[in-house]
């Protein structure tokens, strides 16, 4: 079987719509902005300097679609990518992503971004594998479903895959990471997390958390983070942990960005966290993400505790 990437013609307009409607209706709902683009891709993509491509199997059937949408001033969006269920696993998605990245460079684009949702784990992994990095949303998304924002970076290191925890095995991995974090914190600072009821937290884990995220690199678990609910508008980032052998490689930042985006998608307006000033690398990371010092919101026995918050 041979997959070839071919450009859009009006003959394939229905394929473009059907391939995208298939995955949209499977996982989400078709939003008004989707209908607008899919009903007239020529006006909303091609006429604005964008491009549409298809994955064709054995010079016959169309099995995938993708678009490169020009937003102006060198800003491009990778969007409306889908592969028919029968053709998934054949590499069509990877070929289409590579082709769009190639075209982005040929067009001398400035920024290539995409929006997605973290339940699309296979797609997110593909994006990460091909050089897209998780970042905070720089704007309010047009899509209700979007809780992931990524930008392409040409000099990408080994990709990191971040996904929400769903299985008992994944819960056990995160629980182990949080135990490692507690042991590390006590060894480095002398601070035991028992003042926060850590033993009880572990006994009922993960009941207190709204969600957990797990990071993988080279298919190996390397870090985790949790989201704690305070009230309908305020949440807290908790237990950010990256294995020591891969620290300083951007994994902590990627986890932080993903949990921030997910919190915003849940409807929270503010995210809080606490740390210790002596943990300078962690504090610098939070500051780089826009967190600023705020009033205390819990009890902490350490003199150098710092409380931080950020509007989402």
C-alpha cells in the first residue's frame, strides 16, 4: 500500500468535510466555526492564502485530510487534520504533518501553531513527535473543545508526550511519582508533607484531585502534575514532579502549561501554587509562566514559603 500527499481540488471538497466530520462527531460536537470552514473551504482557507492536502491510498481512495490556514503576517495554523478509521496506523497522519511543515518552511512562515484537545492522545503524540511544543494559549480559542495549544519549533529535542491519567496503572505511576517528590523534598529541605496530610492523600489517592497529567519521553514515564479544585473559579497546581535524570529539559514547563490549559478549559479563572524560595529553579519556572506572588491561602510551617497565582 502506498500513500501519496496530493493538493486540494474541488472534486475532493466532500472528502474534506466528511473526514473531519467523522472525528468531530466521534469525540466532540460540530461547532459553528467548523461548519463555516467545512461548508466552504475555498473561501475560508484557500482564498486567504492557505492550503489543503489529502492522503491518497494507492492512487485511489482519499484516507486523510489536513489544512494549512494562513492567519496573516506569517502566522499559520495546522488545522482540520483527520484520517479515516480504516487507514489509521498506516502513517497517513505523519506524512500529512511532515508535508504541512515542509510547506510552512517553503512559504517562509513565522509561526506554525495548532489547537487540539488532550483526549486525542494519538494526534497529540504525533504533533509532539514532529516538533510541536505545548504552550499557554496566547488568545481565546474559537473552539469550545480546545484545551491544548502547541507551536512548531524546528530544533526540537526528544519529544515529550503528555496525557490525562485514565487507567489504574497510570494512577499507580503518578502515585509513585508523588511519593518520590515527597521523599526528595524532605531530603532537600527537611520539610515533611505530613502537615498537608500526605499519608491520608496517598491512602485515598487520587480522590482529592480534579485531574492528573502524566508525561512520557521515549515511551517512559518521566513526570506528573495534579490539579486541585478550590472553588468554581480557583484551582491549584500541585505536586509538579520530573524525574531527576531528565530535569532541566523542559518537561516541567510542558506539564505546567498543559495543566494550565486544562484548568482554563474546565472554566477556572485563577490558578494558585505554593513553593519555597530556596527551590529557585521551580520559582523561576513559575515566574516565566506568568505567576506572581499573592497573599497566603493555606498554612505552611516554612519561613521562605512563597504563594503565587496567575489569571488563566
